[in-house]
C-alpha cells in the first residue's frame, strides 16, 4: 500500500515551508515518544534522529537558497515494507 503525500512543483518558498513542516511533525512525534521512555539507549537514539533531521533540514535550506531555483519538484510517498 502506498500513500502519495507530495508530488508536484512548488515555489522555493513553498517547498521549504512544506519540507520544514513535515520535519517539525516528525520531530514532535519523536519528542512525544521520548517522554514515555525510560531506557537511556532508546532516548539517545531518538535524540540522535531529531538532531539528524534538523541537520538535514539545514542542509536542504542552504542548498535551495544557493541553488536560486524559483521552482522545485517534491515527491514524497509512504509505502509499506511489502512494497519497495
């Protein structure tokens, strides 16, 4: 099964806003999971994932601002493990 989340051309500003919001949702999800954890190992793993997402977003923001493109194509799909 697949869920098509994003598939289209966006202005650079809209692409950045959409990407930023998606990362923020994932970060909030991980932060909520951390609140219920007791094992330091699991907490550190999720904190590391949050930091990685923040670093990736910063890199994308820098790349897109340096690129100077007025339009960007974004494609995002969620698929189950059965489909690759």
